[in-house]
């Protein structure tokens, strides 16, 4: 019983993560922690990262980065640059300006 319930909770969490990630506008970024906080799990940024690691192709995983503006996956640099972002040394330039806060944006 416990295992089945846990798997269902993990799947529900992943779906919620993906739904938030799909809302990130073109040319903007958010963080694993911001998504976790928006979902009511402020200390679960690593769980968000784990979920993003296996996300469907229609989820813009490249727009979810670390809290310091660093790319967790260097291969996402090309996709972000195609959206007009400037990346230097695996860090998003003007990160604070480009940051999309799901809590603020979804409550407006």
C-alpha cells in the first residue's frame, strides 16, 4: 500500500512541476526552487530537478535553472540563446531581470 501511494504522489508532483514549467514564457527563466515553492514544497528543489530530468518533450526544461542563474544542463545553452538570452560561463546574463517567479506571475 505505502509504495503505491508514494508512486501516485510522485507522479502527481511531477505533473504539477511540468504544468508550472509549461507556463514559463519564451525568453524567461525560473528556478527549481521557485517551482518547488510555488507548489507548496519550498525545500524540494532537488525533487523538481529530478522530475525535470525525465520530463516530456513538450516541457521547456531548458528554462528551469539553478538559483544562482547557472545552467544545470550545459546543453540547454543553445536553446536559451535561440530565445534571445545571453549565456556566459554557463550563467544567464541578467538573470534577475529575466527571472519568472511562478508565485507572483500565477497570482496576478
